[in-house]
């Protein structure tokens, strides 16, 4: 994936744990265009790539804006952004990429954001409001004081906005059963936030028409710092065959497919390394998979695998990848 460099133009502390970053082109010119839902992949070191969604105005080509929640138990990307990045620094990024686009033909748009998941929703709101679309945002945070972008959200969405402050207890948050009970004709739903909210919202919207529910995680559904899920009886060794090159490698119990590919100089797109961003999605040509991601839908799992986290299914000895 092509890389470019951008310069940090401004940093603001939005809440105790969230910083807002503004970036500009190194030469002061226009930045590549993007659409609501897009993100940048920040290349922080050889194996530390983090994805952050853009929250600004897609029509403004002079700057990119995002917000980052400092994750104490994360892989280190958010701590790097908070502790080591300063105004004037030049960073390397990939993108913009978009795995979370708006359905432009929808009759109405219902947005559900939890915490830092507001970032792509703010860009969506700017676009939808400017185009006169029917949109409503439900935004859940711990408290008003811990609500990122509160003033901007109010300015963008106006009356088409409902705040939910749960005090840290999800049971006091958005009443998803009520909000998602009856989908309007032609409505599309967008969900962004931590895994608990996303899983609960997807379950509450399971009766919505196929293709009308869109989502993006801002943290994996596992608890922070928890190891990737293993099979009940432990992981087993298996082989991967790369169909394009004909090479075969062994994936031991203590390594992921992606790590084995890296060890053998096979480049794979990646960002989260936890199975939620979709960047390492790879074609699958053969073999049964133990899917452990939070990104692929049932149809995609027929012929794709996220190599950062998923493995061969119990009893399967080989996976054939479209590489």
C-alpha cells in the first residue's frame, strides 16, 4: 500500500483520555480525498500500525482530523500517539482507506456511537447533513465530561441527536431493544464503538434487512490485554500453502499466520492485529478455518480469512491462501 507523510498541525486534549490530532500536507498542499467512514493507517514502526478514523469535513482538502483514545493495555500505538507525537512532527501513513462507507441510496441513516467510536460518525454527520439526508445519532459515553467532540456533535447534528451517559455501566446506556426494534423502510444502521456495544447492537438489529447494518470496531471484542482466543483444547500446528507462489510454510502453535508470513518476507496489509479492522483479509482457496475475527460476515468467511488472528479449524492440517 502506498505511503505518504503528513505533518502534525495541532493537538488538543478533548477528554482525560482522548486527544484530537490535526494533520496537514508536508508541502502545505491538498491532501488525498476521502469519504465518510475512512481511516488512516499510521506506520509507527515496522510492526506497529494503527488505524484511526477521520472525523473532519470530507470536503476540506487541507487537513485530516482524528481522535485517539489512550489505551493503557493496548499494543502501544495509542500510547505512542499520546506520549511521543508533538506538533510539527512528520508521520508516515497509509490511506485513506474505507471499510465503513455510507449507503448513499438509503432513505434514512441511524448512527450509534460509543466513546471514541464517534470519530467516523462525525464525518458521516457532516456529509449527511450537508446533503439534506435523514439522519439521527445516538451517542453513548460515561459522562458529559468524558464526551469527546460534544460541541461539534451538537453543532453538526442539531436536534437529530440523543446523548446517553451510562456512568460506566452499559446497562444504563442506549436501550438498543427499543431504538432498533422497528427499522424504518429503507433505513441503514451504522455502529461504531467498543466490542460490547457493537455485539449488543448487532444482536438487537439481527432482524433488520440483509445489508442494512454496517459496523466498525474501535477495540476488539475481547477485554483489553486479553490474549487472542484459543481453541478449547489448545491451538495445533498446521500448514499454509501460498497458491500464487507455490510456497508452503508451517504455522506453529505459538505463532499466527501473519507472523509466519512476516518471517518469510511475505508482505500482508495489517493494522490492529486483533481481527477487527479487516486490513489483513486474505483470500482462502481451501481448508476449514477457525474464524476468530470480528470483521468478516458469514458470506465473506466462505472464502476469506483474517490472517492476524484466525487459524486452521481443529483437525485441519492445511489452509490454501490466495497469495
